[in-house]
C-alpha cells in the first residue's frame, strides 16, 4: 500500500480572476469544457463530459458518474433509466448536486440545483443517435435492479437484439433525460500553496451574483 500521507500534487494554473470571469457562469463553463476537450485531445484527460451527480432521500445522499450530453436552456442534461436508483430518488427529491473533476487541469466545477425530465421528444432524438449496441443495452438492463447472473443479462441483451433485428431500436418508455437547472455554480482552480481560486456564482433575480470563497 502506498503511503497516502505522502501523496501530494502541486496545483497550479492561470488565476481565475473576477476581472476575467464572465458575468454568466455558463460562458465560463463552456470555456472550461472546451479546455477539457483540448486536454482530451492531448491525451491527458479521458472523460471531459463525466460528472458526478448526487441524489438524496431520507437524508441519505448517493453519488454516481453520468455523462453530460448538453448544456442548454440554462441547464445540464444527462440521460439514464428513469427507474434506476437515481431516477426513483429524483422522483422523490429533485434537489441535486453535480461535480466535474477535471483533475489534470487542476480544476473542479460544482453545481447545485433542481432536476426535471427533459421533453420526451428530446430523449427520443438523442436515443436515436446512440450506437445500436447501446440502444439494445438500454432495453436489456433494468438499471439498478438485482440480476440473477451475468448469463441472465446476456440473454436479455440477445432477446432485445432479436426483437428489434429488422427495425430501428425505439427509445424505451423508462429511459430519458434530466436537465439540472443550477442555483449555484462554483469554479475551482488549483494554485500553489493551497491558495486556490474559488469563484461562486449564485442565481440573483434574472442574473447571477459572484463572490470569491476562501480555499
Ligand atoms: C464514466 C462513466 C459514465 C457513466 N455515464 C452514465 C450515464 O450517462 N447515464 C447512466 O445512467 N449511467 C452512467 N454511468 C453509470 C452510473 O455511474 C451508475 O452506475 C448507473 O447510472 C446506476 O446508478 P444508480 O443505481 O445510482 O441509478 C456511468 C459510469 C461511468 C463510470
């Protein structure tokens, strides 16, 4: 086992300054996401769109990674199975937290807000763009339920393959997107001596207020 006490990273990066930061956090998010894609091209950041989303019921939070599929209408969209654990938790509590960990860039973005279902037409439109094997996987997997064995899952996939062998795979009723509309977004840029930059945007009326947090 490594000595975890000794594991250290020297954080650094261009300062995140109020004078350079746009008034709209989505503009800053777009710029940072673009930087993450450049880092992917350079082979240093594998999943630029990966984000951790937490849900919470009865005071018990749960977290998992999903993939960001659009940033539009003032929100972050991902797709999943509506009957999954996250789906059932979101039906009881729409308040969520999101986290993008762009560690090779020494950056993190956090957001908190409210989840809502995206319109069915949008889910169907995205589903139609997915590769056929992913589409079949959505039919074969009752996400988050217990399966008897790997073979059972493999049989369910083969059954979906047979069922839709000569037709386009339709979007399952229980599969679709959520859009998270944030009430806050925090941008973290690592700096030397643990004196990191943190800019917090909070919704204020139709716009956003901005403040700097201690690292
Ligand atoms: C890199 C990565 C990307 C993932 N993307 C998604 C996704 O977009 N949608 C999804 O439902 N699950 C995705 N997953 C799987 C989830 O993390 C999780 O295992 C699954 O959604 C079930 O979560 P739940 O039981 O809390 O509902 C991804 C996992 C990883 C590691």
